[in-house]
C-alpha cells in the first residue's frame, strides 16, 4: 500500500512599505508679507503618505523641533502641493523644508530652500507741490519702491490739514487716482483749491 501526499502552496503578494520621497520647489508669489511654498511628492512608497511644510526665519534643517512653523498638508497622492503663508516681515529671508511620512517612516527633501520677502512700498512727496496758484497746483511724488512688484497703484491726497498715512484724514483725493505706476517720479494737476 502506498501513501499519497498532496502539497498545496498558496502565494500571496506582500507589499513592503517603502519610505516616501519628496522634492522641494522654489517659492512663488512672494510679496511684502506673503508667499506660496511649493513641493512635489515624488513617491508615496505604496502607502498612505502625509506631507508637511516647515518654515521660519531660521533654517531648521531636518529637525522638526528646530522649525518655528509647521503646516500639515494631510494625506497626499504623488504630485505637486503648495500652501500660502502670510504675516511675513518685509525684506526678510525665510527658509522652508518639506517632509513626507508613511508607515515605513519619514523622509525630508534633500535640502532646505529659502526666499526673501519683497521690500515695503516706499514713496515720498518729491519736495511738495509746484506751480501753486490761488486755485491750482501740481502735486508731485516719487515712488521709490513698488513693494517688490513692477507697478503700484498711486493716489494723490491733499488738504488743508496733513492727514499723514490715514487716507480718511485727508479732505480731498477726487480725480487723483493715477493708476498703476512704475518706480519713478509722478505728478498730478489739481484745481478748485
């Protein structure tokens, strides 16, 4: 009598989690007080992946606790992602890094990147009005910096009392919107003074 044996073998694929990978991209839309941070999740490692931005005025490198700000972007698929940040200080360098995490662990982008916020808008009255008569004058000004852009909207305000930087404190600005102007000198004739 013989013995018959039967061997059953089942092969099930096993997926091993791998670390995700992420690349940091240059900031965009940088203004006097805001910017958009950009990055690209290049691999999820085959598992659900959460991505983060870390940013601040100091380079925290690859240590989460060394960064002053963190933005959890949630679970992401492969592709570009970004976040807007605001409340920044003009003319200031900011650094940022991105981090991706899944069940296998976490991975930083290869290097921190940085940007500098735009300088604040700067304007002066270019010596004050000229050709002053009993009922007219030419109001002059000079846009010294357009706040990091090519153009800035210019409105000329005037009155009997100095309203300072409070637009509502000036008695007149009628027909004094000069529109977008580049850095440089501008003037506006006013009458009915």
